[in-house]
């Protein structure tokens, strides 16, 4: 009795990677962009060594190899996953069809004779002697019943439909929870939206927040710490931009000044108040202490009942339902069990933050080729080991990027020079910065190759005439205006500007100019950057350093978020000229309207719309305010929601000041 067996196979059809198929042999198969990979997928979003299939008999396991853009199974990013029939696999941007073997063998089964009546097997009752029934049985690595649809899991074929059947979900054993308002993401954007709803009269029982972290600022705080902004340092944020306070009064500067008065430090209090009234013309712009911001969010989260509203899990998909609602498919799967639930509501806002950390292509290529994540780091990654090594041994660091993160990393290196003065910095720029951006008669100041501005956008973008101008413009004009107002800037702080000048004078800090040709390991175990120099045209410069720190920034393209990319494809959502989601002036996605349901969004994925500073605290609050006002004006009778105006607003502010729940 010899079995006949097919093989594990993968196939793909992709505009960039082309079409292809591959039979997976026993053992390991590496998939990547490198020419020596077993399966070559020539896509820019596929790492050189991206993922590995491990086949052991009938068991097939998929491993991510530390790729930049992730390996996904059924829409969830994985590091290791045992594949089953029907699993949806994506490597970077390339979707793979995985075919599992079916082993068939003739098995002799002793059984009584059966007949079929109306499609149901029944005993024929004839009393005939047992007969021999020949059957074809599948043999697999797991029990046969596992080939049946998993209970408590939304089947992939169901997600291919733009409208989910809530009855079918319940029949599949998936819990469906009804709510009036959904805040999807669970970060700061979700927090300010939820805070405004609660302050505007909505009961906590009518709001569901979905996120995978307990505190709303968890990811933002990690990015701050990694980019060398600990709790004691100041953020690049305005005093009245308070995610814990929808009114903005008292702002952080006033609170900090009052704290100084209570501690008897009147000089410090006077200095803080001077910053408020004199900025930016005659005083340095005030920015709040990082730890103060997080502490204030903690207090407000407790006041509004954040824990009561939070439902922990990963958002796998957002869909319309056949009951006129919008649903979030939530995964609480573990490494050993898949489990989904669905939350369906009328009004939803998703604020998923930046989809990924951005890395310069030459540095990403170096890490993929060498596997070296120690000498080449991103400023938003945990890279404390770099500073520990420098404090103990000294060394030379190359900084790439000239924005606020680069300035903070440079300050950290300057601070560590007090421990070990044998720390040197090479700052690589593509070209010399001769002058700053200009708009009308205004121009930014430039000094030592840095362009200065208190915040990432001119302050009038938040609530002044530039905000009005942007909102009243069409898409093309908005792109033009944002190009003029934007750019890479850092805050003009006296102490920081002086340390740069000091570094140039003393020789431990020097700028270089040019485009990178390649980054390679040096013979002495360090890193060599080969540069086509613009300082001396036509020459090549080689700079060998102990570390390279990429300070370029975060990736905001909506296609990099699996959830948003899926939404874009499912509902054909349009993009604006900057390649971000096209929203209306209330930050609504009109393409997701469904009966009485409305969906709004916020954050970096909306840049190019009606507001410039979309990823700032005040920008997140502004988008939440516009969304709530839109819900009130929709005529849909939103449950519990009332305008936050007049005497009602004042009463709610008093409750906020007293720390009493709304």
C-alpha cells in the first residue's frame, strides 16, 4: 500500500516581483531579494534574506529573518508560524499562495453497508452481512477535524467580502460585541478622541477602545526613550497642546510654573512665565517635560475610565457589516491558538500611528547583507548599547539626518563626552544648506547646516491664518503649501546651538557632504561609508566609523500598514497628492460610509489634507474635535453625545480640574 503524495509549493503573482512558483524541498528554503536566495522576489519591500520556510515531513513552518517590512500570516505579523491549509501568507508586499500536500492511500475499512437518503448517510437495515467499503482518507500532520473551519476565527474567505454577515460570524463561533463608538489603535490619537467623547457626555459603556498596549502613550514613550528623550528631557511640543485637557488651559507651562511657586522657586516660575509671554521673539519657545506629559495622561486616563473601555488585541481588519455598522476584527491569537472577536459600532475613528521605522536604503542593505545590527542602528530603535560602548571605549559616530532627532542624538553624544572625551562625530549631509525655506517674506534661519523652527510646522498652521488657508485650498494647492512650509528642521535652543559651535571649534564634530555610494564592513571590524563628495566635485571620500546612527525618521505611507492597505484595496480608498489617505475636512473617509455608520481617521496618514500638523498632540486633538462635531451634525442621533459649549463646557472643565469623572 504505497501512498501517492503531492508536495508543498509556493506561487506568486506580483507587479514588481513577477510571477513564479517553487516546490519546497525537505529542510530550509530562504526567500528574499538577494540573488543567492533560494526563492528570489525582486521587490523593494522584500529584504535580501526575508523569510525561511522550514519543511519537516508534512509540517511546514514559516520564520521571519528580521526583515524590515515584515512577514505576515492571515494579516498578522509573525516571527514564527506553523502553516495550515488556507493560511494567507505575505512576504513584504508579495502575497504567496501556499499549496499543502494531500496524501492519498487506499485504506480498507470494515463497515456495515450504508445508503444515502436525502443526502444523509443511514444504515440500510437489510441485515446483510458486513461488506467491504473502500474509502479515500486524507493523511495530514494534524487531526482531520482541524481541516474544518476553526471555531472562534474569522475565515479568510469571509474577509474577502466587503460586507460581513454578523449572523455568519456568530455561527463561526466569533464573539460579536455591539458598541456605539470605537477608537481603533489604542494610542495617543485614540486617547484624545475617547477623552473628547467622554467629556462630551458619552458613557464609558458606549465606547470601546481597541489596542494592544495598556497605556495609550506606550509606543510614543518607547520612541522618545530610544531617540534619547528620557522622562527628564523636553519634548518638541507646545505648552497648550495637552492631550489630557481638551481646553488647553492650564497648559504645561502654567502647571510647571505653579509647581515651582509651590516649591518656593520663584525665579524658575518667572522664567517659565516669561517663556509663555515672550516666545519666540524675545524668549526661547517653551516645551514640556516628557515625564510631565505622560503623568498627565495617566491621570486623565484614570478619570475617564480608560481601562474600562480598553479591549486588548491586534486589529486584523476593518469591515462594513450587513447590519449597517462598521466592524473591527480583533485578534487575540497566541503562538499556539488562533482566536478572533469582532466589535461592531456606528462611529469609528482609527489612529494607528506611523506604520514603520524608516531606514535609509544603503544602511538597510548593509544590515541585510551582514546581519550587523550593532554598528548600524536607527535612532528610533533601542540602541543604548552604542552609548555604553562609547562611554567605555570611545570611538567615532556618523550621524545621518539633520532634524530634531539628529540634534537630540548629538546632544546625547556631547553629554557622554564628559565621561569619555574620545568620542567624535561625523555628520553626513547630502548637500550644504545655504538658506532656509521661505514663504512670502518669512525665511528660516540656518546655522551650522541646521534649519531652525520651534516646531515641525509654522505655529500659524495649528490655528492661525495658515490653517485657514490650507483648509480652503484644493488638493494640488495643499501639496504646494505643505512643500513650502515643511522641511527638516530642529528647535533653536541656545544651549544646543552652542554645543555644535563648540564641537566645530574643538574638532570633535565635523560635517561632511555627499551622497552615499555604499556602506561596507572595514578590515578592523568597523564600518566604512564610501561617499561621492559634493565638497570636492568628482572625488570619493571614505569615512570609517565605529557606528552609524540613522536619524531620518518614521515611515508614514498608508500602504505600509497591513490594516490600512487592506482597507484601501477592499474599498478602493483614494489617496491625496502626497500619497496619504484622502479625507474630508472633518477627517472622515467618505468611502467607508455605510448606512448610519461613519469612519474617521487621524495622524500622519492624513498629511496632505486640511491640516498640516496632523501628527502633533494638538493636531490629534483638532482631528478628534472635527470628527465629533461631524458626528453631532450627521443627524444620526449619536447616543449620549452633546456639544461641548457654554455652561456645560465650563462644568466639565471644573470636573477636569477636580479630577472628577465626566
